[in-house]
C-alpha cells in the first residue's frame, strides 16, 4: 500500500497545497487512498486540506457527498484528539451540504469540541473551498455535528 512518504516533491507541487499546509504523514489506509492530505496547526487553530481531483467526484462532476462526509469525520476526530487528548470512534455524524465543490478546488476545514464528558465528545466541523486562512461562514461547503465515544482511560 502506498504511504505518504512515497509521494515525491513533483506530485506534491502538482497538487499545489497553499502555504502553510504540509503533507500529512500519519494516515490510515482509507484516508491514504483518498488523499494525499495536508494540514497546518498552531496552538489553538488548525486546518486539514486536500486538492480535490476527479476520483472525489460523482457522475455529475461535483465532489461526492460520501467523500465530504469522510472529510467531516476526519476533521471531527482530529478535534477530539487535539482537544481531549484521547482516541475516539464516531457514534453519529450529521452533515449539511451547503454548496458544491469541484475537481481542482482546494477543500479545507477545521472542527471544534463543543462539549466533552468522561465518555463522549460533541464536535462541530466546517469546510470550504479556497486557499485563505479565514473561515468564510457565509460560503461553507458543509457544516457537520458529530458525537464521538472516547476510548482509553481518562
């Protein structure tokens, strides 16, 4: 199976990730198949992104809702790990598709834990197309709400 480290500089350059995005090296097989994925992170703020390509699209040449839902799930899981410092599994994911995305566009997103208990985390995620760092709340591709079961000891 292909690993992120198998991607050469020319392939990364062709995908044109905007600054300050960097190639994500720790991904599971499903995500690797649908990537490559990129990210940037500061102490409180972070993003994940992917250059949308034909394999992400449906027969109408717009990005498939299943792909967008998977992206939402990954954003939400990342938020749980970053904020709660525990691994988790998805219990529920509701995604509202607000506009379409197309091959060639840069899709990026972020997520926030809105509440966490000893066993459960609640997360909101958003994604948009474009290379700017600011979140265009009036032009989102999707908005998601998720519930995660926290794993491991607290």
